């Protein structure tokens, strides 16, 4: 594997489908090595089209995508791009075991007949152990829980050794514990210099684990560090009135409630902005530096 | 007793029976190997369509005296191409597209047969006539089988990945388009071979039933492929053999046997069978029953 740093450049990409639908126009951004970046936008904003252009499934009508400085086709041949599909896109009744699925990540590197060598088997075992799914290696994939299913496909991306890893809605149908385990693993991958690009609806989780954000709606509206891009104003532009708000000022919460207010949500984490419109995080223990800075500014 | 044993070996005294039996077994075997791909890819309707679409090709081949395999194969690929074209250029759904194309091809076949009555017998195409199969035709079937087995033998893992997760295949730099066409060509080729054994109407059974049966019995693709091929060979052997005593309808005998094996798996399969899932449901509700019971008895009241 190359030790030099991977990069993902999307340069003025436009995609028009044969039926005349313009899915993306002039989308540009750049990601450097070692990042977890969220791709955020409403349904139909071109998220999946952008993913497809990065994987070479659709050819941009204008502009280009470069991975590690190479055209997409070349980078695919080097197995640089790994993809973790949305759960709904997988046939869970297919007669393959956990082991078989993770081994599919190695196909690109195998010989003509795809007969696994010792090195392939070792990588598959390593990947399965990293996501703590080694004990389940002989299970048929339909016999796993939602979180386990996600981890199997993550293990496949690990076994493939992709340096650009695309994840499509990785946290839907996943319990909180697995979510944390997956986030932990993504942090490790970031440290090793990979680019993790996550398409998600789950706004509240973005500040918790993504250091960068690309906001799109048919084109790239904004991109950069989460704290700069994830503002109430930018999100309003990206979602155009689709978001629901709960403003404490206008609610029945009174001053005697103080800060002892609990916010519950179903699948998604809530996204919370403070008084000046800055992002609030779930766990103050992890953000002491930020707290200190804000306190000083306030005083 | 010896008389009974002797009567069992009677079919083997006839050359045409021996030929019918081994050619059927060969066809059953390659259909069996391909069957898991067709059933898991959801191409059942596609298989039916191709088996009917090859008819005009066969008729034209007979009229002009070139190998029927060639005519059938070209007609099959033309039909597949027509389906892809209509789907890409219009808003018509896939099942409607398939329906339109294969009935058009089949109708064209019927028109050609009635225009050139001496060329070929309609019944042979529709129901097959393996007992009267000619040597050149056997050679064609053997050729198709050899190519199919070679391709599956070398490329089954790629084809499996393509059926399971075409996006992963593409993102690994595999040529998904080529795999799609390979699978389609194999399907068309086996349709042509099976046409001889069971005829256009029952080809679909040879391509679906063994795979569906094996699917009920295993959770591993490799095992499924071997099981499916074994069912294909065994039922075709036995069906062709039995047809001697029932006097005719080889295709009917083979497919009826396959259905019986399928039904047995459907009911008795150890994990995915009807009885097994009933047992599993009962075991589950038994546990629930125990939990619910105290409350039902009103302990909390």
C-alpha cells in the first residue's frame, strides 16, 4: 500500500441523466487525507449521484473526479475506493456467510479464479476481529442484527484496504452501542490517513464524529470544518424549510427548569445550537477546551 | 424376480434410449449449475422470455439449414437486446417489457412455422423430442455444455458477486457490464440446449426448480450450486428412464420429478422447510406462553 497521502478532488462535476434530469451541477470540493467528512442534504439533493460519480457508476457530463490524483477508473483498479452500502440495498437472504461477504472485499486483489491465498484469509480474519464479528463468521448474513450487519460490510471495506471509504447511512437501524463502536473504528481509520465520506440524514450525529462537512443541494453549498459549515443559516439553505425546530425560548420550558431539560429522540440524534448559533455537543467531557474558550469569550 | 430385473434394463437395450438418458442428464446438469444464478438474480421471467424468444431462430435455422444452436442463440440475444433497448428508451416497466418482447418473438416463430410447414415440427420445439435427437444436435448440446461448464468453473465467484452486490463488483474494478452479458449469454445458451430435452415451454423448470430446491437446503452458495446440479442430473436421468415405461413425454417426466423433489424440500427441509419453520414458531410461542401465563392467571389482580 502506498504511504503517501490520499486525496479526493471533485472538480466542477455536473451530472445530467438520460431522461434530462439534472442531478448535480458544478459541484466542487476537496478532501485531504485523514478526515471523517459528512455528506449532508435532503432526499434528491444529489447525494447518491455524487457517490456514484466517485465510484465511477455515472460519468459526469462536465467536470471530473480525481482520487489520489488519478481518474476514477484507475483508482478503482487499485481498489482505493471501498463502499459500505445502505442496508436496504442488500439481499439479506442471499446464501452467503459473514466470511464469504468479507472475502468479497479481496476479490479485486485475487487471481483470475478468485481463489483466496493465505494473505487474503489473514486479512479477512483481521478485519472480522477488528469489528468483533469473528465469532459470527459462519452465520448466514440474514441471521444477524442490524448493527452486526453494518459491521460485516465495514469489515469488507477494511479487508479491501480502501483508502477512500464511502458509507451510505451507516447508523440507520443500529443500536447506540454499535454506533459508538463504528465511530471508534472510523476514528482509527482517520488516524491511519483514510478519507471517510459518510452520507447521512442524521444531523445530530454529525458534530459528534465528523470533522468536516459537505452540504449539498444539487450543488455544493458549503464545505469545510464542521464548526464553520454546520450553522443554522447554512442548514436552512440546504434543507429549505424541511427541518423542524424546537426553540427553548418559545417553548413551555421556564427558567426554573434551568438546564435540567432532557431531549429524547427516536432514531436520530438532535442537533442543538447555542445562543449565538454555535454547535453544542452531547458530552462536555470531550470538549473542555471549547468550553473554556467560550466561557472566556462570554466574560 | 429375474424377469422383473430384466424388465428394468430394457431401456438400455435401445440406442436411442441410452442417448436420450445421457443427453438429458447433461442438460439437467448445466441447467442445475446455472440455476442458482438465475433464481438469486431474480431472472426467472427473463429465463422464460429467452426460452420462448429462441423459437423464431430455431425455425429460421431449420429453413436455411444452418445449425439450430446458432439461430436460437442469435434470436435469444436479439430478444435480450430488444428488452434492454425498450427499457432504456421508455418508461415501460421491466416485466411489461419482457412480456412484450418474448410474445412478439414467439408469435414471429409461429408465423414462420405456418409459412414453411415442411421445415420443422412445432410440437418438437414446444415439447422437445429427445428420443429422436440427431447426432449433429447432440454435438451442439455437448459443445454448449462444455463452454458453460468452463465459464462457470472459472468465473462463478465473479458471477456470484455480481448477483449479490453489483456495486461492490464495480467498485473493485470488475467489469459489471461484461459479467451481465456473460450471464445472459449462458442463460440463452442453456435455454437452447434444454430446448432439445424438454421443449420451449418447460425449459424454465429446468432453470429454476433445481436452484430453488437447493436454496431451501443450504446457506452457502457453493453448496447450493453443487446440490442444484446434482438434482438436475438425477431428475433428468430418472425422468428420461421412467419415460420409457410411461411411453413418451420425456420433458414432462423430468419436470414432474423435479417438482416432486422441490415439494419434498419445501415441506421437509431441515431449516427452511415448512415443518421446520412451524416448529420454530411453536418453540417461540411456547416461550412467550410461559411468560404470559402468570398474568393470564391473574396473579397481578
